[in-house]
């Protein structure tokens, strides 16, 4: 054996860093390969799930008591600590030779293999991730171990004062040590970066694939009462108004999620609690085995400016919220239901709006005949006719707490109104602003909404002339929008057209301009165009 390799001995820090980085490389490589092949075979995920299965009941109950819904996170953190401890010990044991660390990594690998095989079953795909993890771990460990700078045996000084030592030693230690250190730093940093990238990519990819698989597997149950078919006369799309049903891909989208939550149905749970006689906890199957309703509902965002596009209609399929509240038994004094999403968004909905047998607030699972799209709250969201979305339409729903208004919801804490019924509004879709159209007979068309009251009338005026009644599309229900259109004969030149809606309570859309904050914009939509 030559002198150099005989003298290769790692300092404590280098040894521990080497071991920790190797384990990180192993786990993240395994996670990424699992995402590409079989997500359940990701080594730490498989081991964690086996641990959950094997844990005795009292341990599980204790974990839930201690950590509540964060019990899975707690398990992962606990596993992380054990791994860090073992890796540290393995690193320290490998200062002279990489053998102990390699044995440890192989041991982790075998554990991952057994766990993955037991979770996935006899499928060769189950083996790829643990194998990739083991190879990555061993490879990185061997490489970093070789790259790590040597510490001369039994020299305290060497660790603290490498320069003096190197000079005394008469070797090229000064140069060697510094560039060796740098090389080790660079190698270590690249392993850390690559692991971070692999882990993130694996997580994003795995989540996306997991949820799209879960969504494809959903078989929507039939509603107890089918919604009547949408009459042809509900649509003025040919005149330039939007289509009555908004296709899912065009439905407006508003949320605070930087990244859309990805919740497979198998992981979804709903808790109904607070001021109730009986708490309820439901799985997705338990929810969808209840009575479902199908109903077209027009949703609107409070941030929709006059003339804006944050308004859309879909046929939602879901369980009436009032059924669940009746099951739970709402106690006296309750004022709102605070709904919470998996990403901690909250909305507060007045209890009357949810218990009202005439208003079909739903825990929706279906949208236009499909499971909810992921961006629109898969697997379960709330939809409440007649209220702006921020107080009534929590997506990725996981918790319903019956409580009082003392408990402030997300947007109420940020200056928006606590109660927010949708305001009666209308919008002009044709002509569009500054459009140039042939003079003579022109069609002006648009949409109006007054959810839970119903649109009664839409009027149009040009250049501040007299108001004229527009033709209205066939009503579908009082919770959906109505289309309108009117033919006008106009001379060449610039014109301004305005519209105003009147609802079934007799209220006419006000001309008074109000901003969206705190409870929804008002004013007439006006469009300038040129006829020539
Ligand atoms: N989890 C969650 N749910 C949410 C929101 C949110 O930010 N997070 N935004 C609300 C708002 S402000 C509106 S208008 C509706 C929009 O629903 P959509 O994106 O399906 O159109 O969702 C509501 N539900
Ligand atoms: Mo909104």
C-alpha cells in the first residue's frame, strides 16, 4: 500500500459531512426515480408507511393526540432525526476507511427495498427507486470520501493550524491542503445542490402524477336529482355573449396558492367540528356515498372589476352542506362556518346561507361532469350560491368549523367585508372596447347576474340616450347568470354603450362607482366603439 493512501484519514467534520451528503443523495435520487416509476417505492416514503402500518394502536393514537393532522410530518421529522444520527455515527466510524459507511448505506438500501416491495408488491418497478438510492449513496460516499482532505494521524495542530503543520512537515501540504479543501467544498456543494434539485423535482413530479392518477380513478356518483338539461335558449353565445356553461378550462381562477395543492382522494379527510353536537370525520368515499345534488351555479369573485371576467358558470355536483350540518347538529349561538383548505386558506360563511333548504350550498366533487380540476379544488370544494367566492367557496377543503364571527377568516383579516353577497351586475361583451364595426344594424350583447335573486331585466342605452330593454335568455335558475342582447341602428361615428341590470327584488344596478374593496365593485359597464 502506498504511503498516501495509508495516511488518508478524514477529520470529524469532513467524515460527518461526507456521510450526511451521501444519505441526502441516496434519498433524493430514490425519490426522483420513484416519481418517474412508482411513487410508492420512494425509500423514505415506503419505510414511513411501513412504520405506520406496524406501529401498535396506542402509539398511533398517541401520535395523533400529540401532533393532530401533522402526525405524518412528525413521523418524517422523527425518521429524519434517526437517519441523521445513524449517518453521523456511520461517518465518524468511516474516518479511516469507507467500509463502515458503505455497509450502513447498503443496510438503508435493503431496508428501503424490503419496504418498497411490501408496499408495492411483486413489481420490478418497485425495486428501481431503492436500487437507484443505494447506488447513488454508495457512489457519492466513495467519491466524497476520496475527495475529502486528509488529516495527519493524531495531530491536533493539523486540524487547527494546517499551514504551520504543512510547513513543518516539509511536504507540499500547504498547497495540497488548501486546494484539497477547496475541491472537497466544491464536490460537497455540488452534491448538496444536485440532491436539492432531485428532491424538489421528485416531490413536484410525484405529487402531480399521484393526484392526476387519483383524479382519473374517481367515478362520480349519480345525483339524487339530475339537473334539468340547460335549455338551448339559455345561450346567446352566437350573439357574442359568453356560453351559458363555462368550460372548465376557461373558468376563472383565483386563489392564494403559489403551487396548487395536490391532494389524492386517499389522503383527503374532512372534519366537521366546533359548535356541534357530534363531530364528523369523513373520507372521500364516505362523503360521496351520501345524497348528491347536481346544479348549475354562477360563481363570482369580489375582485371582479366592473366589466371584468371573474365570473363563470358550471354545473356542480356535490353533497349539500346542510345535510352534513344537520348530521353534526349545529348548537345555538353559532354564526358562521369557517372552512379551511389544506393550504390554510379560510372562508367564513354565514350559517343561515348553509342551512337554508332553498339555497344549495354544496361540498362539490364534480364540475361539468368531471371530477373537480386540480386548480378548482380537487378533490372537494365548497360552492355557495349568491356569495362571493372568498366567503363561501373554499377549494381543497379539509375542515369545517362551526363557530362565531370572532374567528376571523383569511380575507376579513385583510380588510375585506365579513359578509359578502354578490352584487347585481351586468357586463357588455359585444362590441368590445374601441372596436370598429360597420354602421347600421349592430348587436350589443352581454351577461347579467344577481345570484340567488335572479335577473329580471337588462337595459341598454347609447350615448346617454333613453334606456331600452334588452332581450333576455331563458332563465335556468336564480343562482345563474342570464345573457342579454339588443339590436340597435346606429349612424357612423363614435358611440358609448352602457348596460344596467335589475334583479327580481326590484333593485336596479347602481351607477355609483365603488371599488372592489371591501365588498365588490359597482357601477355601469360602458364600452366605447366606432361605427363606420
Ligand atoms: N383554498 C382556497 N380556496 C379559495 C380561494 C383561495 O385562495 N384558496 N379563493 C377563493 C376565491 S377569492 C374565489 S373567487 C374562488 C374562486 O374559485 P375558482 O378559482 O374555482 O374560480 O375560490 C375561493 N376559494
Ligand atoms: Mo375571489
